[in-house]
C-alpha cells in the first residue's frame, strides 16, 4: 500500500474537523512512502493469522488479571476464527485451582482466555516517523471483563499506548504511559457492537511522539509520549479478566471479537 504525502496528511487529520485542535504536526515524509505492516486480512484464516501474529503475550501466558491465556496452533478452545475476517477471544470461568498469576499483582487464576501479539513491532525513529494502528472490535463491558488492544515496550516499560481498554463498564480508556499516565475516557454506545479504535503515532522530537486517538473515525484526544522514540513496542490484543475491571467477573463465557486490524507506517528510507 502506498499513499502520497498529501493523502497521508489528509487521512490522518480528517477526523479532527470541527475539534478545537490543529492537525497533527507530522514528521516530514517522502511521497509514496507509506507501507503496510499488518493488513486487514490476517484474520481471514488460521494460516493468515499465524503468518502475522504469535499466540499468548510476548512474555507468556499470564499478566495482571485472573485470566491465563491458552491458545496455540492446535488449541482452538479460547481463540478461533468465527467467520473469515473475524477473530474471537473467549474467556471461560474455571472451577479448579490453577494457582496464581506469575505476573504482578499475582491474582488467583479464575479464567482461561486468549491473547495474541504481532510479529511486527512499532518502532518510531527517523526512518519510520509515523504509525497508524487501528481495528474494529466488539468488546465486552460487563463488570470483571477487561479487553484490550494496545502497544507496549518490548524491552522496557514504559512506553505503553492503550487504544482500546474497557474495565468493566462502557467507558473506553485511551491511555498513554511514559512514566506517568495520560488518560482520555470516552463513553461508548453499545461497545458490544462493532466500533473502530485508532491511534496515529507521530515523531514530534528526537525523543517524543504525539498520539492522536480516534473512536469510529472521530478524534477524541492527543497525548504526548515522552521517550517513545527508538523503543520497539509490541502490538497486543487480549481478553483479560477481573483485576482493574472488578473482582467478580461473569460465571459464563465472555467473548471479544476483532476484525480489520491494520498497522502501517511511513518509511523515509
């Protein structure tokens, strides 16, 4: 995929129309320099999924909630393609004692669920000064459900950018962490229906980026990510449970659906 510079700027700023904000000050890019890292077809089949994504978190099966991730080439119980283009993450309440999460705050495991992370990473630098990360999701929002679409440092934390994060309510948290948190909280009408979530990340100095967040094509906020430049970041989609979303999650199954996930960048090389 290639876009000339004028198209790139218009596409990234169009949703800001009417908002009290000037268009993002993107780093200069050459004509015909925008390239696709993850295309919207990676959920069309299991082979397409595995060509672009790896199973679990980059660090393993556990994180900061009560769900342990179970998905692999042969284990389709918690992660499966429902129809061509739609990937389903399923969280199932368990009855046995599976111990506690290996990640802080080491909560007891109450669910089996799923996570994936992209084989490609976000790395903002002089060669790749702009990134677009977006997708469409049907997200659970009941108490105790914690779906997320986010990027986080591969070698250090921070940096982090949360493009979709519901924590037990119909409010989406657009978050940026660079040592302190910057949050834009947006009430979503029917998060269980399809909605589009998007981040435009642009190099703004030798060390920092701006991140413009969008919901359904409408700009909702701009954050600054200090010291994001030069730090590789993993792209993750997961259905975590309880933790920050509440201490008592659903007794039945919970579903989180994803489609049309796309990652692109400008290339000055």
